[in-house]
């Protein structure tokens, strides 16, 4: 009986999907753009969970599955780059039984989308996986988003950036010390260690918990390790918790692996609540706050709440307890794995391109000399380390944390001009500025748009003369500003990432500390020469998957050696 029931349900789902796909296809044809059909939506919650397993099997098949094989996986944007737009034009639509996704690869049209915030809205339903602890700036829209954004943006200021700089240098000093201790045997766990560094920086800035860096290969359990474990387990299983609510994970009958996730969620909530209660105690006593992100959110929320007593406007309301917790989690999510993954990509790319290490090293040698990193001052050095920042800009051009930043038309049809053509877009249609396509399109990024070359971001009005003129050359260098609409790893418009400068400061500090006196190279496998090892670094970067964010599958399997100059 049960097998027949399951078969009947499966057949009903297939029939419904075919009917829904046909209906969406008819609506999409009115746009007059090339159409591609895929039998399942990438936003289907069950598909999000099982898709990696399904494609693990599909990838072993000796034949292609057509459009489904190409566009059915979550990471298809990364694999495709600009190929689909080069084949189909600046606009094409991906039609599924649930939604239609209109993909746009035209800078003027993309600028139009970002400027028309009321017409092309944030599809908050895509980010609901991040409301584990409460609504936050990523999961709300409209006036609610304005209320959250106003308060959440408060702690991202130059005072915070100074703290980020100092803590990042401290963590990087310990990290390079741990890596060089491995000697010629090579260090492993690069991605794990950059995650630890990034998390420790966030712990210091967000919770005023300063932890000494501990490499993934070093044994031991302490408060820092417990805190990291709680946050990492919560972040890594956010997709899983779309299907299984966190409250269910605390039930006594669930599997041990589920219970571990539930315990991590409870532990992280308790960390946040302890800090929130301490900040409120200080606030009630009229004392200064601790100066961390939690303190800023609590106090900014209190200011807005007092304004609300004199105004009925929604946007002047402060944040509730659950909203403060939700936003702290969102900041941890946005600022943790994003920077950590970018650092991991960069370090492997350095190993593949030793000439880029030397190029950055020129800047560091001239500006930093042999100074101790404990004496480096953010306000004096960060603006001058342009090559270090160029490395970040180039890395997130090719390996952005998010490979697409979709919008959605509101409850009315909209028109959008793409090139010389006006497209009529139906209501509730996903409109996707094709981030990676724009970042890798030869029309905007020639020569070699797929090659990692940070020097493309530096322009100089000075002469590239001998070493004696290096100081003048560096002084004349300026960062290249891309055509608006061709580069947006931190999104664009009013809804861009408030933590952009935070990430840039952390990244530049770490890279400067790593390369001031060290160089890295891949450890060759048996029978492998250095050229082949460097190609393996690039292959490891390209072997990436998209869960919540883009990251390498096997970064921790790579061994690198670090040599002091």
C-alpha cells in the first residue's frame, strides 16, 4: 500500500511540475528573449539539500543530461562564467516549474535594476535560511529593511576598522608562525585556518572575546574552540535547517548528528544572549559599553527606540531581542566565511603565481621596510597598500562569495531596456544581474578575463623605471575603477554590503603580514614538478561548490611550504 501511495505522489508531483513549467514557459515567451527550461527550481528546499548528492552521481555518467546537467546545479553560474551570455546574448531566461529567472548581462540595465529599488525588490524568501535566530537585515524588505539597515550599519565605522586592522594583524602573526613551523613538510588545513582567523577577528570585534590563533593541526579544546564549533556547525547546516527546524533538533529522539547541530545552535544563542544582557546591564547603569558590535547594536537600537516614543514611523523603531540576535548571526555569516574563503583562494593563487607574490612584496618592502607589524597603524598604512587591495578585488572578481544577486519584480509588470531592446517583465519574475558573467565577460575584462591578474587593478601615471624609482612609482599608482555595472561582488546601490570596508581592512592586514617576510609555494607530490604543482593549485580553486557560499571542495588537502626571506 505504502509503495503505491509513494508512487502515486511522485507521479502527481511530476504531472504538476510539467503543467507549472508549461504555464511559466508561456508567460516567459512574452519577454522575447532566449528561453532555457529546467525541470526543477534551484530554490526548491528539498532540491537544495539533495542536489550535491544527485550531481555527484550525474557527474559519473558517460553522457550529458542537456540543460538539466548544465543549469540544474546550484553552482552553475561559477562553471558557466559568461559562456551562456556569449551564446545567447545579454538577456536570457531560465524557466522552471516554480519561477522564471531573467538573467541580465548589460551594465546599463544592471544599473537600472539597482536604482529602481521599488520595482526590483530583494527576494527575501531566498534568505529565510538566515533567520535561525530572528529577522535580520538579510531577511526583511521594504520599510523593515530600512529600519534594520539603519541600525546594523552603525558599528561599521573607522573606529571599528582600526580594531579590525589590529586584530587581523595579531591573528595573522600567529597563523604565519604556525605555518612556518611545519617547515619543508608543508602546512595543511589552509581553509580551516583562514576560517579560524576570520572567526577570531569577528569574536574580538563582535563580542570582545580575544582568542589566540590556534591552527587546525594543533590539539586542544578551550572556549575559543567551543565558540568556533558552535558557530561553524550552525553556519554549515543552515541549509539543512531549512527542512528541519532548530527546535526539532533539540528533541531527545533525533540522531546524534542532528542533536549536535541543535546543541551548537543553543550554545551560540547563549553566547549572544550573555553579551546582550551584559550590554543592557551597562546601559541601564549609565556606563560605557564594551565597544563591540553587540554593544553598538544594542545602543543604536535604544536610540531609535527613544526616537520612536516621539514618532509613529516604523523605521524609527529599535530592534527586538530576537532581531538583535538575528542581525549578529547575519553579520557573522556575512563576515566569516566570505572573508575566510577569499583568503583561502588567494593563498592558493599566490602559490600558483609566485610573480604576484613578488609584485605585492615590492609594495610591502618599500612601504613597510623591516618594521614590526605591531607598530603598523591602520590610518597611515591601509590607504597606501593598493596592491594588497588589488589582490582582493581580483580574487572576488573570479571567486565571489555569491555568484548571483537576484532581484524580483514587484506586483506589477516592469519594463527593462537591455541594449536597444525593451523587455516587458511579468510580475513576480526573478531578475538576475549576472554577476560572474559581468566579471568575466571579454567585452569588459580583456585581455584574459579568466586569468587571475591583480595588476589589472593598478594604473600608474609614473614611469616604470629602475628599483630606485619604485617609491615614486608606488606613489603614482591608483586603483582602477571599473565601468559601473560591470563589477559588484558586494552588491550595488543602496542595498550594498555594509561590511565591505570591514572585509577589505581585514584582508589587506592579513596579506601584508603574510607576505612582508615570507613566500609560499606548493609542496610537490611524488613525480610532480613545480609547474605541475602550480597547475594543481589552480585546479583546486576551480573545483568549487556553491552551498550557502562559493568555496573550494578540497582546499585543506593541499600542502604549502612557507619560506622566510
